[in-house]
């Protein structure tokens, strides 16, 4: 049985945030079926994102299994990915997994930030008494924080 | 499954969904599916040369940052520098690929099979950092300059370069904040950290003027004003003095963008290119 290509593609997990699908992460821009297959368009999160190859392989496997013989992956660079594109469902999953979802992406002119950024609420206890412990994390899209109320460290998806 | 005599043979092959040997191996064309036709009215050769220069800046600097991995003072900073280097490597791949679509060469050919005089990076990115203060001093200068430049490049008529720039802006703004916060922390820290931060800035300062000097290959003009405002804000917050070291002289009127480099670039390329040149048919 052939399921809808969009549904199959959107359900592909992200290799670096496997609790989210690429649909929930907001990197899946377009899926359209052609006469002999399907064309999937992705916007990478960061310029150097090493996960694209994994995503390509995974998408191809899933769509092939769903009955699409030819799968073509296209990149779209503009507009650049924004963490605002993470869906409400995706945010709830991040929160439940102990990863703070991103706040609204900054808009307007880019400002130099010399002091601490606004605190990110702790995904475990909800306290906003948290500090950033590292500006970068294990993947390009995350930073590390620590909650001063429950004393737990946590990851947060950067707002970009 | 038929096994080859040499098990390593399989590692270099293209793999399907279920036969990858490690996460992150294999590369996809960063411009796959993007319309790379040069728009009417755009000089393709000039566009390619400029993308190459910006790609070389990111490629060489990313390599110098990668040299810090396993040598950073703290794990958090190691992660930070690895992330910055990865973002810049991503920018380099996109820019070299963009140049390559016009020149008919692959990003690998451009990265690994050009010699020193064919590289067009500014001399700022070439030297090895002597210490952490020098690292954050150069990262502040590089990211502040490149951010200002990429904001301008979002408006160029080539939609591919404009998109690469727009994507890079967010990354560079984050790198700049990281570097600026460290410059403030060290400058406003102990007597020793202050002295070493000031010394780090003096060391890289001779390489700053070159990046703002107009070059015939530039696609957009860039005023230095915004850069100076940002750096003066950082210096004032950190209690550091604006460096006074004189600019590094050009050689016969030529510098990095003309293919005239410092001795340091040769060392970067020797390491960066050695594997690809030893195995010119290799794939990864």
C-alpha cells in the first residue's frame, strides 16, 4: 500500500534530535510527487550540518519502502532555517525529553550581546532561575544551561 | 553479501540506508537541487572569484580553529570552537561549491588541488594562534568583519550567494558574541589575563587593515565604521586599549586576495591537502 509521500517524509526522525521528526523540526520544506517518484526539499539548520547525508539515506529508505521508486532530495537555502519553524508538537516533545525548546528567534538589527541572554526556563521544574553554562553544545543547534532551583543541567535549542 | 578481500574497500563505497559504517561519513552536494544558473547581468567569472575568496577565508580559518581541538582549556570551550569551526567549514563548502558550479570544478578539487598562490584568503586567517587570548582576539575581528560583510551580501543579485550569506549571518552573530564575551572576561579579569588579552589583540591587529582595503574583486563595498563601533564597545567594556600595532605591509602592493600570503599558509595547506593528494582518486 502506498502512503502519502508527505506523510512518510515528514515522519523521518532527525538524526541529531531523534525524538523529533524532520516535519516537527521544520526543515522539510516541500514534498511533491512526480510521474516516476517524489522530490523532497530540505532546508538545513546550519551551514555545516553533518546530518544531511543521514537524512537523505533515511528518507530514501522510507519512501522506497512506501512504494516510491525514485526519490530526489533538493536543498533550499533561502530563507534560512529558523528555530521558530519547530512545530508546537515538536516543542512539547523537546520539553518532555528535558531539552528546553527555543524562545522566539531574534528579529530586527543584529545586536552585540556582551551580557547574559534572557534565562531559558528549566524543562524539568519550570524555574526561570537558570544560567547558561556553555554557548555551544553537542550539536550545532543546542547550548548548555543549568537550573539553580533543581540543580540539573539541561540542553536548550538555540533561538535563531 | 560478498566480502571484498580488503575489508577497508567497503568503507569508501557509496552506502545505502542500512550499510553505513559510521555516522557522518559521506558528503552530499551542499547545493543539490538548487538553481545555480548565473543570473543575467551578473559577471560569472567575478562571482566565482569572489565566492572562492570568501570560501578560502572560511576554509583556512576553520582549519586553524580545528587545530585547537584536544588543546582547549575547558571542555565547554572545546565544544564551542569545534562548533564555530564546523559552521565555517559549512560556509566554505557552500562557497567553494558555488564557485565550482561556474568554474566547472568540484568543491574538493578547489579545496585540495590548488596551490598557495591560487588561494585568495586574507592573511588574517593564516597564522596559528599562540594562546587562547589570541584565538578570541582573532575570532572577534574575523566574525565582526565577516558578519558586516555577509549582511551586505544578502542583497547581491546572485540568489545563491545571497542565500549563503543570509544563512551565515545568524552563525556569525553567535560567533561574535562568544568571542566578545571572552575578550571582556579576560580583559576585565586579572592583571595577567588583561595583559595577555591586550597582547593577543596587538598580535593580530597588523592583519586587520587588509580586510577593509577595497579590492577590485569585491562585489559590495564595505565601510569599516560598524566594525570599529563594535570593537570599541568591546574594548571599553573590557577595559582594553584599542591596539596600535601598524598594519602588515603588502608585498609589491599585493596581499592575500591577490594570492600573496604569509609563510603560515603553506603549513595549513600541507596538512589540509596531504590526504587528498596522497589518494587523488579517494572518496569520502
